[in-house]
């Protein structure tokens, strides 16, 4: 990829007609600059109920196999315009990071798309409402567009060319991203379901199936190809290399990733997270080619949700009448329905529903937004929005930025 754009100076006129000077640059490739940036990001998000510490941003950076310090774009406050040292060691007051990712295109022929994700967008409260994030976003878009050889033609994965960009935005910010960068929303289908805890299985008497926590890096050799088959070949989603699984996914999920195995062969995997008064499926997949059980999705959810919820602190007992709410990708319900239809044909008396199917609520996520630079590459917006056979879009929470 071509080098990130050169440092520039921006002068902002304030309401009192005074001026503020800012130096735009990428992070320097040494730990001191990266550490200052992680501390800055943590300070801006300190208002959150569970604020992310500096280590959170450091983990996102250092464990990313494709991290590039120059793609972390920052604005440095330079009150003394004659002091060149400030441009290097001055106060970081605004940040935008470009995450280099590869997207699958699902069942559209196996093509992949190089993308630049936008994340860790933040500005110091003392410098907000001055258009600093807009300056950085435009700079990031220019870098990504230029990676397409300056004319909308991707120069290839090896050179780092990015043919589109994606980000996730709350509703109030979506018009801003559309106006500044031309980003358009796509819909990711999610559903809220309810289930009784007494339907879950924690300690099975069936010795054939074992639930355990994932072991990194040993399990990666199985998880990586299984995820490719389950998600990447069916959805528009972020592709995961072996290195990405080993470094990034392992650090993001930690001991929250559970696997279900049959004779030492992984058949399914799952991670959940608490979101207010509900849970969200953060990560999931099954080996759909597993011949030993026809209703593999429900079978796996019964067992993996049981151990995952128990780990978080839910009390699971056969006599419990407690219900929980779970947000999960809608296509999983479709898989369960298809598997159930197949099972009914073979065993009409042996099928029971894990979820309360009469009270499923659609809660789609329209926050993921895209802008396309290279029209010669598969167009994510067109693939997911086309009237005939649209490709489902899903960025697993594990991969969010």
C-alpha cells in the first residue's frame, strides 16, 4: 500500500475568533506514542458505565496481525506554532483508526474484498465541536481511496489496497458519516428470543459429547476452517486467518469461548456476553457436515449456552422456571427451523423447541455502513441489498471495532 498521507497542519477558527492549531499525522512506530494514544482513547471513553481501560485499545492494536501505526490518524494540539517538538510529543486530542480487513462475499462465488474499517473515533471533550473527527475521517477516506491506486482500482491484497470502507455507527451519527464520507447503511438480521434455563444442559450423561473451554492455539487448526465453512462461505463477514484466530480472537474472547466436541473433533463453538438485561451471541458456529446428529444447531446451543451462562453466574437447575432473553443472528433460527423439519420427517415425536417461537422479536442492526471505492470489485452494498438472492450481512461481535 502507498504510504499514509503526509502530516498536515490545520487551523480552526473558534467562536471568539481566536485560532487553534492542530498537526495531523499517523502514530509513530514506537511504544511511547502508541501508549499515549491508548491512554488518550481511554480518557475520552471514561464516561461509559464500564469504561475500557488503556489495555483494551493496546490489545486491539498489538494483537491485530495487520496493525499499522501509520493508519492510526491523530490530531496533535499545537498552541505554540513555532515549536516543532509539539508535533511529535504534544497532546493527542482526536483519533481515527483504519483497521485493515478482508471481507467474504458469502455464496456469491468465493470472491473476497479488501476493506478498511473505521473505529476508535474519539475527540477530547475540550476540543469537541471543532470538526476534528471530520478532518480525520476525510483523511482516512483519502488514504483508503488512494490505496486503490488513486482511481478506484484496487492494487491488490499484497499491496494493501482497500476497495471499500466499513464502520458501525449509532443512529444519531449515521447522517454525519453519510454526509462526510458517503457511507450507506446495510441491515444485519438479528432476533431476540426467550428461553427457559431448565431446557439447557450442563452435565450430560452422554460420554460421547464433551463441552470445554477453547484452548489456544491448539484449537485454531479446527476452528479456522470450520468458521470459513459456517460463516465466510454463507455471509458477508470478516475473514479470519490462522494468525488472526491465534492472536486477535483468542485475546478478544479469552476463556469465554466454549467448544462442543465429539471424539476430540470440534462440532460447535460459542461465546456470549451480557448486554443490559439480556445476553448476546458474540460468537457461534457448528460443523454442519457432522453426520452424528441432524439437529446440530439446537443440540449445540442447548449444551454450550448451558456452560456459558453458568460461567457468567446464572443458576441452572431442572426445577428452575427462570427465563432469559438472547439476541442472536436470525439465520441461526432459519437453520434450526430447517433442521427441525428434517428431524420431524425422521422422528415426529422427538423434537422439542429450545426457544419460545411464539414470541420472537426482530431486532435488526442497521448500524454497519459502507462506502465503495473500487467498482470493479464485488460491491458489498449491491450484494446485500439486491432484490434477488441477497447475501446476508453479519459482522460477528468478536470482530467489531
